[in-house]
C-alpha cells in the first residue's frame, strides 16, 4: 500500500513536468513491479507500451525500452491477451532487440515466446523455438532463471503435467529474490496443481494432505492481496476455496465459490482464468452427477479458451463436451 501511494505521487509529478527523459524508466518500475498488484493487468500493459514507444522513439533509452518490453509481454500474457496476437508482438520486440544488438534481453522474451507458442497449439504451427534460442547459454540462463522456471511452470500446468509443474515451481519458489507477483501467481497454480493429484472422494492420504498444505500456503498469501485488489486476486482465492470445499464434500458451498470466482474473472477480463474456473466448475458438477450443468460450464469454458486463442485448450475441453454428449 505504501509503495502504491509513493508511486501514485511520482506519477502525478510526472504529469506536471517535461518527463520524457525519465518517463520510460518510471513506467517500467511502476507498471511492471508495483501497480501490477492492484491495477488491472490490461491497464499495466497499455501503459508499459507507452513507455516502450517513448524510449524506443528517442533512440537514447533503448535499454529502458527493452525492460518495458519484458514487462509488456509478461503482463499481457497473465491478463489473457489473445495468444496469436501476443506471439506477433513478442516477435516484433525480438526483431527490435536484434536491430539494437541487445542480446541480454532476448532470453527473457524467448522464454515467454515458447510458452505462448505451446499454449497456442503445442508449438506445431509456429514452432516453440526460433532462431534466437541459441542466445540462451549458461550465463543468460543463470541471469533469467526466474523467468525460465516461471514459464516452464506455466507450460506444465496448462499441459496438465502435474509432476513437471511441481518440479519447476519448487525451483522457482526456492529463488530468494523471487518477485512478489510471480510468487503469488505460482502459489495459486501450485494449489490447483495439487488438487489435480487427489482422487475422487479421497479425503485422506499423502496427496490429500499435500493439497491441503498447498491450499493453506496459497490462500494465506492471496487473502491480503485480495483485499487490495479483488479483481486481481479475489477471484483466485474464490477458486481455491471452491476446489478445497469440493474436495471436502461441501458441494453447495463449493458451488457458491465457483460462481463467485467465475463472475470475478469475467469482470476482470482474464479470459484464460475465466475458462479455467468454468472448466473446474464443470468438473465438479460432473463428479456429483449434475451433467447438464457441467455441460453448460464446459461450453462457457470453451468460449473463453477460444477468445484466449489456445487451440490446445479448446481441443481439450471439446473432448469433455463430447464425452457428456455421448452419454
């Protein structure tokens, strides 16, 4: 909260003076690190793009422009921007970096490019790797290991690779300098990943206990942030609560929490997480024998995944829809 107040004061001061010389750096810090906790990520992305344009057009602040470009792709990805559109934007930034011979920044965006490509169609039509991959040597990998582990974790989660996600998320959370926003994000997905490993109606055993532990870790971190920004974190907390309630057999309370998370994700415009919440709600309704409602949630999920542009997730949810139709 205090950082937010200081940041808003600085931004107000920028509007009163000729700030073109410092505006790109301030935008990178404010919209890339601070206000991502409270403001809509789409707004952060738009302002980071403004900072990038000012920096690159001046010709003097190329390095600052590249800092903005990394934040642009990260916030755009997490806000659920269309994957095909985002892939083109990443390639644009990679081209600009190549022109300025800024190899230091390339590995960061290459990591995101691989994730976007995989989630788009498992890398089949556009390739998950490109000509820039050779720049990721041991030195660069060490410098951007947070970005690499974060992207490997996200890839693994959306592909449904639970053990691989556990492996990379553990490495990520062991980084002492891990950014707070990345930490909140990965704790959320780690809890969801743990729920996947619990068999139907199993309310004991090591996997159940692990799921409860991951849930407690995530919810304790998300709750304070949810109070500051319900549209960024409240929806995530609701979804975790729904999954925990469903696991404990509290079906009516789980239904309410699923509904709350779906409504909030929709209001925030985070289409990929809206699709995920609808899919998980559909899974729950199917398990308790309410397949007509499950079918409706799967249809909603499919529409959101289509807007996101993930052919992989569209195909996956379509199989769930067809499974119900066959019965």
